[in-house]
C-alpha cells in the first residue's frame, strides 16, 4: 500500500476509505488470470479503474518519423554516457561542455554560411533586375529561361558567388 500511496495518493485514499473495492478488484483479476484471457483481464482492470475513477497517466510517444532514428538516438546516448563515465565529469558540467563542443565543431560551417548569405544578399538586387528584364522580353519561354540561366551563371563566375 505504501507503493500505491507514492504512485497515486488519490487512489490510495479511495481504497483506504472503501477497502471492499480492493477485494472486488482482486477477485476480478484472479478470475481472469485463471481463465488466461488477457483481453478480459485488461477489460476488468479498466472497468475496476473506472469504478474507482482512476485515470492512468498518458503515454506520450515520439512522432512517427523519429521511430526510424531510434538507433541513432540510442547509440548517441550510449556514447555520451560512456564518455561521461570515462571522464568522471559531473553531469551538469558534461552537458554544458557537450553543447559547447558541438557548437565549436559547427562553427566553421556557420562562418561559411554567413559569408555565403552575405554574398547572395549583395547579389540579390542584380538577380531581381535580370529577372524583370527577362520577364518582360518578347522571347519564347524556353529562350528566356535559357538566357536567364546563362546570365546567372556568368554573374556567378564574375562575382565568385554560388547561388545554389
């Protein structure tokens, strides 16, 4: 009963006020265990829980697509636990150091991305102008697309900017 009191105090209070409910619940479970019918056992537990107005905690699960990445998560978690155990660093410090190390590993990519964004933002007015010029030209669609893509590639070469 102590475990029940820690698990669900409300249910514990109800059972201490009305102890006959425990006997009813126990009789239902034992009768169904004898039959070996698990579905009836689950139904009887649910019925008894409804009679006691007990609601089990909700079981939240990961989104559908994350199920495919479960092996990656478990391997990463195991590696981090082993690394923490090997270094004997306290967990809070280890979490902070892990975050800082991941950011340091990503730092060169972030710098590269910032420079590319800066180059593309400087090139965007020229690209918009070329788009407007080719939009209002009287050439056929396939010729407009051809000349526009050729102009963009020439602009890329001149400014040493990757627009992709």
